[in-house]
C-alpha cells in the first residue's frame, strides 16, 4: 500500500482513538469527494462483486445530517479509490 494512503484516517474510527489510521493486514480504499473525502474505507474481505457496487455510508456531515448516508462507488480503472456519488436520506 502506498505511503500516502497509510497516513489516512479510517472511516468509522472512534474520534478519541489515538491511532485512527489503517491497520496492518487490512485492505482499504480512499474515499474521494463529498463529506467523507480523504477517509479510508476498510474493504477487507469484500469480494469482486461487492467492490464493484456503490457503498452507502452513514454520516452526520452530509446533506441530510443525522441519519443520512453518503454514497461512494468504485472509480473506473482505479481499484484504490471510491468516488462520491450523492448524499441520500
């Protein structure tokens, strides 16, 4: 995994976690754009079909606030990044 990705914060990490970064032996994609821009999503164990689908991730900082989700999907030709698609309620 490249050094830039290894410095990121993992989506879902506790805000009080002294080490919210990636863990060895895990697989991550970088979230690009939208409210979760720059966070890493742990996709360890996801098969090819699951990695090809969009992921609706709960977030309070998107357009719909508490209870809303940000939808990210795989970037064509780049297996290490998921691009923001939209916020949904």
